[in-house]
């Protein structure tokens, strides 16, 4: 079965998370992705987190379905190779600091002149314009500037990281959306390409819901609220008898009533002041205390069973071991078996989103450094003696 992006050619010049994550998603749905890496060291992600035989197992997930081409982009001949690749590409992905490609003669003006249909995804900390454009930006900085870090953690405590590099991943998702929109525009407008400018802080800010409208109308600065969901009640994590926590979202009007009936608090179920969300918000401490009293007398398993029977949204807090053992993850193909280069078994994340007619798939495991250098350069017309000379000079 053909995939929706078959025939689309992508040159990935990014490293670490944001740009490569976007390319990973395109590759899972059929795009041919050539990843350019520096010789010898490769993408720094190869050495991030836990390593197996010297290579990160994260690499196995992030770079599946890609081809690896090593190029020292500081050398002039490498720029010519990039231009040859761009000439036949549909998409270029880069996440260097703004101005870096221009310094190498590989900016939008030069590359779009070579290929007017090129879609160029540019991911950076602050975007390609504005007073901050030249500042270095990582995901954690984007999360802070976008407003997320301020809201993370407990009131009065140091703001905490949300657990993963969500700023980078959100930027990758926005980048994929932008690329697909640009490809659609290209179809409708005679093949004209364009730049897609994604900033880390804007990708986070786009997720911040009513943060700015509330500030503009009420002057309210939303503050961290720990495990609760401010302004929407009741929604919280409640400690159970065994020390584990149940997440309970009883904030729909009919759901709230069922929840109060389940915990045998008909006084709270029948109180007209609590029938709608705005009233419940005013009395959230009283409601949370009632729910906490009920969960404290029961194990997590008992709590979740009772809430499931009452059709109340609830769940436990999953760690990696919970995910790995969960039958729903398995039934939805979200835990894919794979192998590392030496044959070691590894479980990889499944593919999202799920297209029912043309689902994405894993067609090849993550490449070794420079695995496809010779085949790609040979296809571009660069002969063996030239490649050997380049290799001796560290260009490839």
C-alpha cells in the first residue's frame, strides 16, 4: 500500500530534536529523508540519554526511516552537494540559528533560485525576524518564554520542567503542519514554494489557551496550580489508601453529579450552587476535600473500578513500566518491536496520527553514521576518486 508522502524528498539539516522530529514524522508517512550529519561526531542526539554500544537508544526512534549523509558544512564543496540535493528536493528542514545558512550561501534566496518549488522549514528559538532572532534558543527557553514554565509545578515553588523537551516537539508538530499547508499551496499555485518560519516560543505560546485573553480583560496572571486544573472543577489528582494517585475529571455537569453520588455526597450533588462549573470553582476546596476523603479510604484499583462503573473520566499516572504493560497501547500498535544494529531487541513508540486507509510505517531502522553517504553522492554524480579525496580531508 502506498503512503501519502511517497515521492516527496526531504533534506534534513537539523540536529537534536525539533527539526529531526518533524522529518521523522514525514518519513513515517512515506517521504524520503536524507539527513545531513557532521562527519565523525554525527548528530549530538546519538550521544543523548542512555547509550547502547555507544549510541543512544533515543536515536533508534528519532531517526528511523532516514538516510544518513555525512558532510562538513563548513567546507565549500559541501555547499555544492547541498545545492544538488535541494535541486531535486521538495522540502528542506533546518534548525540552525538564523543567519547560519545565509553565511554559507545556502539561504532562502539562493536555494529558492535553484528550486522555486522548495518548501523550507526553518525552526529556531525566536523565529527568522524580530529583535531576538539572533539569540540562541533551546526548547527549555521556548517553554519559559511561551508561558508554560511559569505554570508548571506547585504554587510558591521553583517552576519545574514538564518532563520532556515539549517545546522542541511542539515546534516539530507545528513545522509538519506548516510544511503540509505549504505543499497544498504549492499544488494550488503553479508549484511555488515558500518558507515556513517556526519559533520554539511561539509553538509553546500557541498552546496556552486563555492565558492572554484573561490577562487582557481581567489583568489576571495565571499562576501554577500543582495537579489541579484552575477554573474547571473538580479536576485533580487524589491520593488513595495505597499512596498512589487517581486522576479524576468530574467537571462536566452531569459527570459531577454522578461523581458525588458515587462517593455518597448527595448534599454536594443536590446543591444548586454547584450545578454548573462557575459555582463549583468557587467551592472547589470543599469538593476536593470530599473526593480526597473518599479516595483515602480505598486503594487506587478500587477507586478506578468504582469510577469506571459510574462512567466518570479517571485514570492512574503512568510511568514507563505501566505504558509497556498496558493492553490498550499494545492493541493500538503504540509499542513497536524493533532491533538495534547488533540485533538487540528494542521497543519503539508507535506512529501518530493513525490514518486508517494509509497508515504510516517503519520501513528501515535508524542509520549508522554516514551509512548512505556513498550511495547518495554517487547518485549525484560524484565519482569514487572525488569521494575518497573528500573522505581523506574530513569533508565526508
